[in-house]
């Protein structure tokens, strides 16, 4: 058996908690998500819409982005497309309660 070779992109979260960008327009969802991120020891910033997320991603390095899909000004799908123009590596996880087949294929 060969040795296990972790990807060069594997974060070292066991040593340092991840730096997270939480993108969420709903205040209650932001509070609940922030509480969970605090429990897990993450450091995080909050963006209130897609435009804010693109702006923050352009100025800071994050280990992961938790991105709401349905937001005012710029939705999560469009924000992700803009972010991918200058950052192809940071994982972006979509968060939504939309569950239609079309939504699943889109996100």
C-alpha cells in the first residue's frame, strides 16, 4: 500500500481553526451561524450580501466561504462567479433551503 499523500491544498485546521467568511442576509441566520462558528473556535467575518462578499474576498484571505444563495443586491451564485474570477481555490459552500431539482442543479 502506498503512503497517503494529502493534497497540497488541504488546510491545517487541526492546528489553526479556519478563517471563515459567512455570507448571509438574514439576521437570525447570521446570529445562529455565528454562534456555531464561535462554538467551533472559528474566526470569521460577516458579509450581508453578495456584493459585500466579493468586496471582502478581494481584500482578505479566507479558508472557506459559507454563502447564502438568495440575497439582495447580488445573489450567492453570481457572487461566487465573480469571486472565481480572482480566487479559484477557496472552497465556497452554498447554503439554501431551496430544494427543487432546478435549484440543486444550479447550485
